[in-house]
């Protein structure tokens, strides 16, 4: 049997990884690993991971990596980048960490056009803590804290992250939303986001739509259907802002 | 790095200004800050001076971010610091606890204001508990409580060395009076004075190719099993206790024959010092003991003072409702000397207050 090649920047002693079967994190991290390899930045990359399922990536890469606190990865990466601009800093977080508890950091880092890259995995719930409502939970979606379905009258509508980041950032920022169902495109967005940091243009942000069959309580077919039919309808995929050439919608 | 103070000389400054100069002289490379009274002028002077010496500054979105950006910058190997007060100190307990957990050489200057809540913007000694034992940890921190502008200058410089030498987050605990008053002090270059400044070094972003001469750094602060965390915390505790004797600082005066011992810290110790002089002039044998490090606390030294003086009474004076008193009592558990207190939360204490209190309990 021929196994698929693993990115050089993956840290093999921690493989196979610890994400649930069917989880999209592994796909996002594979795209990130290949992008790091192709850009040749492994030795100068500092990878910071948030609390939540993102945390399981803390020793995923053969890159210098730091755990932080829930929502606080963005300021830690800002501190590193401000101290050592020659390093490539990647903040990796979930929708809860980025859009809820750490939203003030994401928003202000975007406004300041901090030259860091943030990759945010949107799986419409808090996975690690057992499937509570996230800012990205879809209307009507059942979670542990919305057992009768999310009611926008009570909890508002899902946060559209790349849209708000795009609205806040100025020239030089890169903003995109990809999905684990379109791997090549997702990898291209992540690579662009890193290239944008390498060029020192501005804040770089990629949201990756992802899957959580454990907490969605879905089988393989339902999982993929929720991603492609529900999530991608609500959260449009594409580049929202790119100084690297013409944006792709 | 460019020298900041070419020649030692007298200056007449506010405490906040002295703190900014001291951070520069200590070789701090970047400050992260968020406005809150009464520490603002540390940022104001830093932002004016820093660019002249090639140092950095970022005004963050809040104190949580200021603390975490400092965590990032020190992990990247730069001497970084922040300054805050009151509710800002409350918010910074989160990054301070990360610094404790990851042994980060974070330096923070705290200029205490009144509490609880927004309290006053002016003065207190009500951030003692928060600064020594805040966060969800074990108080593995080093806290210097300063009493004068000279000490602010001296201990801000020292704090960077302490933090980078021992890798415990280090605090200079001042207050609004010290922050805003003007006072003479001598500013100097620490290396000219013979102090060796500890060199910073990175934990991430290391030199070399990964897999060919170096391993990737994976730094964690969360553990899968209780036993893993237990071992980490016990190791930190043992290391903290081992370095404590080298770090502890205190001051005592007139204790040898004292019938009453007066304990105070920070700016209140100046009133205590004056009160001792006044009481002695009136024939009352008073002595004075002042911890300079609130963490680690000079507990053994205080017990020795109690023993050698044979004092019959002890008075604890503070501009808080017993935060310092609790620190003292936990350190001298088992001593039987009666303890009296003068608690004036959020207001200043002068020698007269202490003299009157002493007379009322003798």
C-alpha cells in the first residue's frame, strides 16, 4: 500500500494525529504543511495554537510552536512578530477563539494590519468542550446550548468572519474563506496568506470551513452534505481581499 | 545597544518618568501598554524616548492583549514589559498566569489605584493580593514593593535581571502617589555601576535548520493528565523556594531594642520610618521592618527581628483592608506576638496616623 506523502514540515513522532475521525482539522493542517514546505519557511515559522480542538495541533508541526490561552493566540503572535519581524507567525484557532472570546484581538489586529497570518477553522460549534453553540452556528442548528436549534431572535445570526475582517482591514491585507471540501483552493488561499506575510503587506486571514461529525452527530454522508449544502451556502467561499493579484470569488 | 545614561546624575522626576528611564537603561526593547491611570506617563515617556534609542512600542486593544503581547515578545527573545493598575491589573492576571505557567520573564510595573472595581484613579495598596497571588496559580512570582523614586529606578532595572535570570514573572509594585509625585533621584547606567545585565534569549525562532542540528520547540501550558501538571507545579515550587533566599530583600531599623515593631511596605514604610523617629524622640522604643520583596517574603528575617527585639506588640499599617496583614500572618504562623493594625484602604498614611495608633495601643 502506498501512503500519501506527508508534508516535510509535519512532526512525524506525533502522527497519526489526535483529531476525531472525519474532523476537518487534519485537512487544514495538511494544506498548511504543504504551503509551509513550498514556501520554504519551516525554520523561521512560529506556530501558535489556541485552546479548543486547535490545541491538538500544538506539536503537529516540526516548527517552533506555542500554546496560548483561549482567544489569546492573536496577541501572542503579534508580540512575537513585533519583537522579531523576520519570523513568520501563524495563529491557528477555532471559531469560538477567534470570533467570540478573542474577537477584540482579531478585530484590532486586523485594524492595525498586523503582519501575521491567522487561520481560523469554522466548524459551527465548540468541539473540544462538547459541542456548544459557536458564533458560527447556523440558524436552527442544534448544539448542546441550543438544544432546540439556534434561534437568531435570541442569539443573533452567525458571524461572518472574513466579511468583517475584510471590512476592517486596509490595503495590504489578505482575506479569504476556503473549505476542506475544496482542498486545492484552500491550500492556495493558505499559501497566499503566508506569501502576503512574507511580503510584509499586511494582515492575512483565512477561514476554513470544516467538519465536526462527533458533535454534529452525523455520518459521513450527512457530514459532507452539511458542509457543502448548508455551510457553504451561508458562508461564501472565495478571496475577499488580496494584494497579490486579482481576487477570486 | 545605545547607552541611555552616559553619566550618572541627579534628576527631579515623577515616578512614572523614572520607570520609563529605568526600563530604557535596563535595555528593554519593547513596551506593550494600554492606558489606565495612574500609570499612563510610563507610556508617555516611553513613546517619546523609545524611538531615539531604537526601542519599540505598541498600544494594544486592552490589558489582556498588552500582557499576551509581552508573553509573545519575551518568547521571541526580547526584553519586553508592560505597566498597568487597578482593573487593568485584574485583566492582566490572565497573561500573568501564562507567564507563570511557561516561566516567561515578563516584567510589569503596577501603579496601584483604589479598589475594588474602578475605585479611584489616585492611590492605594489594594493590589497586593492580586499582584502576589493573582491568577489561577501558586504565586510563583517576584514582587518588589518600592517606596521612593530612587527605588522605582533601581528596582525596574533589577526586575529585568531578576525576570531573565530566574524566569519567574517579575513585578515592580508602586502606587499612584509614587507614580505622580516628583522627587529627586540619581539615574545611572547599570553596567557603568558594575551591574551585569542578564542577556535575553529566545525560546522560539531559534537559529538553525530544524532536523539538522536542532529540534522544533513545542512549548505547552496545558497537560493531559493530573500527574503531569503536578510534576510541573512541584518543580516550579521547588525552584522558587530554592531561589527565594537570593531574591528576598527587606529593610529594618531600630529593631534591636524595640518594644513595638511597626510593619509597612511601599510608600507607607516612609511614614513608618518617620513615626519610629518621632516615637523614639518621645521615649517610646519603636522599630521598623519593611519587606521590599512581598513575594518571596522575608519571613525568616521577620521572625528573627521578633525574636531579637523581644517586642511585645506589632503594628501593621497599610493603605488596604488587611491584604499586607494576611501576607505577614501567613509568613509568621506560630508567633505569639499580639498584632494590631492600621488599615486605611485607598488613602494615604502619614507618620502622625501611625504615632497616634501606637500610643493608643501601648
